[in-house]
C-alpha cells in the first residue's frame, strides 16, 4: 500500500518568513495530493490540492509543487502569519496521510 | 449551517461499554468516512460508505460497526470498548465515490476510555 513520509515534524518560523513542508510517497499510481490544515480542537480542512497532470498550483500565499518522477510534493506558505500556526497534513493515494507538521509562526 | 456535524464532541466512558458516535452532512455528498486520530496526531481511515454501501473497511476490529441509515448519515458504533480505542474520531464526506477527492471533515469526537 501507499506509504507517505512528511518532514519536518515541527517547524518554527518568524512572521513574514516562508515555510516549506515536504512529503514523499511510494505508490506511483498516486494521482491526487491534498494538503490539510488542522487547528486545535478542529477537524482537518483542505487548503490546497494538486493532481498529477500539473506540476504546481498556487492560491494566494499557498502553493503546492509536485515532482512525480521523484515522488515528492511540497507545500509552500509565503509571508507567514500567526494564524497560519496549525498542524499540516499531506496525503496521497487513498487518503494515506503523512504524520503531520506542527507549524508555529512567531509574531 | 455546519457542513459535517458529529455528536457528541466528547465521550468519556469505561472499558467494556458500548457507545455510538453520530455524523450528519448537509452537503449532499454521496460518500462518507470515519477516521481515527491517535494521541500522536496520526490520521488513519477506518471506513468509507458510498450511498449507504460500505466500500472500504480498513483493518479495523469488528467491534467497530458503521451504520448508514441514509446517505447523509454515517454513525459509528463501538462494542466492548478498550483502552486503545481512546482517540479522536473524525467523520468526513466527499462529493463522489473514491478516496481521491476533496474531503470535508467534522470537528471530531474525543473518546476517552477509563
């Protein structure tokens, strides 16, 4: 089955800096790669997703890049704000989640 | 106008008891899911129902039984609760069948076994 590895497990940045979270997957049949944000006491919320027919997708301060050859995809958050602090999860084929990244943005 | 709602939000009970968690979605989606999030925040899918029919059943003990009275509801019944069942359980839904679609999650039910 699919195996998804996510790094780093924790990330602390200064407000205004960029944050990058990376995921690798094992199943070459994976074709859908979502990113979810989970705030304390809440359920995961989809923030961006990408399908395998594109290499990059951007939505305001958030972007996702996909390298199918290397089987990895990354979440990029620019101009980080304190409200970006949360746990972020990637997922690949059949909603196999990575272990999560706790992002802290310091004001 | 909550999209995916779960009740109760918190559930504290003793080992050996039987309990149920309810989930409802008002998005008109065809597929609903149950996930388990353990103490280390790891999220794992348990079940998937498409239009009231079970389509995915991961390696979950048969003490866990999902029930879908209609496509807007997917309840989770757990028999003979064990300490290891302590976790946060999330219900989710998506528009189409298949896992590779955007999913909408509820806010979770925190189950604590004493």
